[in-house]
């Protein structure tokens, strides 16, 4: 049985692809859950129109994401945290912290788009990637510094 996928399905195909599947899989799973439609001549024409529309929409979104990327590249976020020995933070800076701080500066970004492999747990300067579009990634400068004045911070070597 040939079906046209309406959604991306792992190990099967992407939205708009015409794929051949077992009859039972198509009839009992894909079609009832509205994940696919039967591959008839009429449906193929409709899908071609949907693909063309999706391409135009994706191109427009990409241009908007590139413009937004240039704005974000100028942003610098500063986080002040309590620091323990060897400049290790009590707590950390997470992607939701970064998203909240960006929102305070007027940029609304979903925290899931912030590509932070693991929370920031040490002092320093980081360039955190933000995936705005499938093909557009921006970087935001994040500075993590101590909330104590420099004179009070005891260097790790002096503490021993």
C-alpha cells in the first residue's frame, strides 16, 4: 500500500513523502491516526501544493531567523552566582535561566531552542548556540561571574 505522510515519522520518512508500507500498518495505524493519507492521484496533487507552500513558508521563516540572529549576536547576558572553591558555582546557569533573561531583554525564545549540552557550572564567558531555524543558529554571549566583590573571593591556591 502506498501512502503520503502527513507528519515526519522516524525510520519511515518525512512529511509529504510517498512511501510503500504494509497494508495492515497503513490501514490500522497510519490512516486512523491521521499520520498519512492514501496515495491517490488527487491526494498527490494536493501534497505537491502543500510542499510548495511549505517551501515558501520555510524560506520566509529562514529570512526572519537570519534577521533575528543578527540582533541576538549583539546580546550579552550577565549572571551573578554564589561561588565556592575553585570557582565552582552553587547551582548553575541553565537554558531556562538564559531564556528568562533573554525575555527580560525583549527577546522571546523557547528554552528548548537553546542548545546547552549541560548547565554552566563554572565562572567564565560562554557563547551559547540558539537554534532559530533548521538552517540558522545564532550565538549569545553569556558571562557568569561571582556575586561577591573581587577582594572577598579567595583564590583556590591561597586557600590551601
